[in-house]
């Protein structure tokens, strides 16, 4: 077994490191899900998807809640399915289709 528990003890030894690791994992989840928007549209150079990403996420900066901005880009909340596929894991049945939500702030 390659990843025994001792190799991961540093993840749980302090709140600071575990919070940083969670942030890294969440950013990887978002990037995998966003990339799938491009592949669903036909490829990584799709101009329509790129414009939606620029307009709804990059151009808004921190003027809009990031969750609202991402929903405006993707039309739904991010899901873990894309990350699971990217890493070669089977996609859990509940993770296959994230729920679409309104782009309005709650």
C-alpha cells in the first residue's frame, strides 16, 4: 500500500495545514468542473464558454459572491464528478449531476 496513514498524519496535525489542503482540493474541484464546461461544448478553445467564464467569473472579481459567479458561468453548483473522472475514480451516482440553482444570491 503506497499511502499508509503515517504519510497523511501531517494533514491532520494542525488546523492550518488541513484547511490549506481542503482549499487546494476545492480549487482542483472547481477547475476540473470548469474544464468540463469546455469539453462538453466541444473542446478547450470554445469561445462561447470562454466568454461566459470571463464575463461571469474573471471580470466580476470579488464584486459578486464567488458561488453566485460560478453558478452564472456553469448554470449550476460545482460538483465532484469531473474531479473524480480526472483522477481515475468511479463517479458516485449522487455526484453525476449537480443540482441547478438560481444565480441569485441567497
